[in-house]
C-alpha cells in the first residue's frame, strides 16, 4: 500500500474514532481499576464464570461437551 493511501486510511480511522459517539460505563471502569468485585447485575460476571469453567475443564483434561460427544 502506498504512503498516500496508508495516510488516508489512518486519517479516516482517526476521524471515525474522534466523532463516533462512545457509551462508556465509567462506574464499571472505576470499579475495575480499584479492584472492587463485580456487582450481581454485571453481565461480564456471567461470561467470566463461563470461561473459568472452561479453563477448569481444560486443566483437568475433561474437554468433552455436548458438541464433541455427538461426533
């Protein structure tokens, strides 16, 4: 990619980031930075539990699930 096209693409991305409306949950960010535990209604907590379960299964070698059991 030539330098002109590369600069144009970078300018386009920068402009998009500058003018895009961003919905940031500053309260959640503050809790995370302080190291406070997540609240009960935090949707990330459910996802973290799912990944923790998958990691535990991987560490124990029990990687079977319904998809692999069917094949």
